[in-house]
C-alpha cells in the first residue's frame, strides 16, 4: 500500500472497521447490499475547494468533467460550491442543468457532437463549445444562424504532446482523433472568424487523463499560450484559455503533481496573457472520493492460484480490464497486518478472463462473506458500468458526516427485464 493513503483522511480504519467519514462502510453495505459505490462528500468538497482555491487570484472557471462521475448528487454537490460543468453529450448537459448548473457555466466538449446536441447547447446559452473540426465549425454556424444566436466557440487544438499516460487515455498526439492540429489552428481561427454567428472566444486543450508529471502539461500550455498571442496579434479577440483536465491521482505509488504546483506552473505560463482560464478536472476531484464495496462469494483454491471471487465484476468497474488499472483492495475489517498476508487473484463472476481486479495481490486471510473495498473508484467507475451478464446496475451512496443517502438505487430484476420489448410477432407463454 502507498505510504500515505491517498484517500485519507475521509477513508480510514477506526476501531477495526474501515470507515467513510463517520460511518463504517460495512454498516452502509449491510443496508444497501453489495456491490455498491460509496462516495465521501467531504472529500469531494475538499478537492474542489483546493482546486478552485489554487486559482483564486486569477479569473478562473472550474468545470467539473461530468463523465468522471455523472451522478446528479455528485454534480450538485460540486455545483453548489460554484463548479461549472464540462460535458460531452446532451445527456451530460441535461445532468448539469438538473444538478443546478446553468447553461452559461457549461463547456461542451467532444469530437462528434450531433446537430441536435449543438442546438440544445445553444438554446441553453452554453458558456463555450469546444469545436474539434472544420465540419463541426460549419455545423455550429448553421445552427446558430437558424437560432439567431452567436455561438461562443473555442477550437480544441491538438498540440502533439505525449501525455505519458496509458495509450487508451492519451488524447493530445497528432495521430489521436482529438482536436485541430496546432499548425493549422491559426488558419482555422481566421476561417471561424468569418463564419456567420461564430464568435471565437478562446482556445481549448486537453491532452489526456491520469497525467502524473507536469512536463507534458507545461509543453502543451506553452504552445497554446503562443497561439493565444498570435491570434490576438491577428485581431482575433480571444480572451479565454481552457486548459482541460487530466491531472492524475495516486492509485498505488504514483506521485502526481500537487494541485498547488500545477496551479503555479499554469500561472507562470499564462500569467501575463490576461486570459480568463477554465479547467475541466474530473479524476482529480472524485477519483479518491469513492470506493466500490464488494462481498467475497467464494475463496477457490485452484491448481496454481488462490482465487478470491467477489460479487463486483468488470461491468461495475471496468478500469482494470480496460486500462490494466490498479486499485488498492482493503478488507472492511482491519487494518491488515503484514503477517498472514497471502497471495490471491481477485476476480469477479463475469464470464471473461478479463474480469480480474488484481493478480498476485497480497491479501489478508479472508473468507466467503467478508467484505472488501476497491479504493480510488470514484472516477470512471459507476460512470463506465454496464448491465453485462444481466447483473443489476450497481447502486451509489453519498456520505456526509454521520449521514448517508442512496443516490442511485439498485433496480429490481423486474424493472431491468421490463426495459426490453417483444416484437408483435412473438409471444411467450
Ligand atoms: C475526460 C475529459 C476531461 C476530464 O479528464 P480527467 O482526467 O478526469 O481530469 C476533461 N476534458 C475533456 C475534454 C475530457 O474528454
């Protein structure tokens, strides 16, 4: 385990029980059932305040990246602290609105926004549309004309910087599908400025997720700052810089930059531009604020391995299968002592070999019926879950001090089955 637990102090052992804020996780799991996601309001608020506070002295909007954790209660918790939202679909836009975040605090990102989605954004007075291609720019212009509105746009530029993160979450290399090549950006801005009802207000960049070094950010931001100066000299009145998200967190032993150091670097590069900044952090706010609680179904001693089979699966938390991601696994009764640790493969029940949470993991002696927490599961956990194997959608719980509330109940099997329809030519007895 990492020397200093990155999820602390909101998740810690007290009296032999792993607690979230002032409640033992086991008490929640006993009531809600397993598997379930549990989030700490205190940590959400602490991380958001730390991020926003680091930019207090410059005009800044912190727009929470909704796709990291779209639960309305999570988005509303952050919205009530002044967060805006970064959304990548009409569905997420609607979530932001439903969570009390007005359209003029929403940034609309994404490489494939449809006409209906762009129309929804403009009708709701979106703060900024981050445009990723010339065809998209033309679509925005046509829709804005039809609505009789000016569309505030930034071009998302691709600075060709290697974020040095997992290949599946690198977005700022020129071979990635994202953004407009930096070398073409100046010409595209000129084109944009001439299009009817298009108002270029800023430049946007987002080079990837789970970055653990400042260097790629710094390289990208320098390139964007230079473009900003060039555009202003060209007479294009941009006055915003959207520097995206991507700041990493510690899952195991990574040493991601502190928010304060990230902020100092940003201010060093952008300080004299006079731009209004925006950020789109997701993981850095919610990643360590959530856990997935699961119960051990069986401990199976096979020929070569000891398998600990838990009732959570890859459909509930796909990061290990998709990104080879590491999640710390802690027993709810503990803490574990060095003595009595045994190597185990921690797996779910889904019919895929990829349904493996951890290989060769040292776990204390555990038995069927015991519960564990998969730590650092607040970002890209529930949001990427699916109904594969007709497992019931995993419920979510939000804790605040000594209180907790189910913020997404587990539906019944009847409700899940009722979502399908038989065609008129089929009847079942
Ligand atoms: C996913 C995404 C983010 C959030 O990334 P994190 O690594 O969670 O901070 C921000 N901006 C855009 C455009 C994204 O696609």
